[in-house]
C-alpha cells in the first residue's frame, strides 16, 4: 500500500532527495498537456509543443505517439526543474528533504 507519494530519486549537489506528491505532479502534467498544440508537418510527421514551457516539444509519425512522447518530455522537464530548484509557474512544491547518511 502506498501513501500517494512518488519518490523521484532526484539528488542535488548536496545529495538532498525529494519526495513528490504523485497527485500534485500528475495534475500539473495533465493540465499542461491539455494546452498542447499539435500540427502535421509537410513531411507527414506530427509535432507537439506546450506553450509557455520552453524546449518542451515532441515529434512522431502519428498523433498518438506524439502525445505519448510529449507527456514523457513534460515529466522529464518537470523533474529536472525540481532537481535544479528552478521555479515552475503554476507548480508549487512542498518538499520533504532528507539528507543521505554518509557511511
């Protein structure tokens, strides 16, 4: 049984690990995916991006694969932002910080 939390295994230089509430993480991603813009390029490839999230885009041979890839990109983008302690508009994070025990 889980408590609704997801251990992201993100460590910073100070080896701080974060535990992120799965619902909070999922809600942000779902909200952003609803704003995604897709277009079919001249070469038959689908291109998708999230307005307001610089560098978040994906492409694939069909729309469904493009959506799946875009979701993965948003997830990775958010994890990197959290790891690097960067501010993410529309996402506030309450962090449970745990220092690693050095042996």
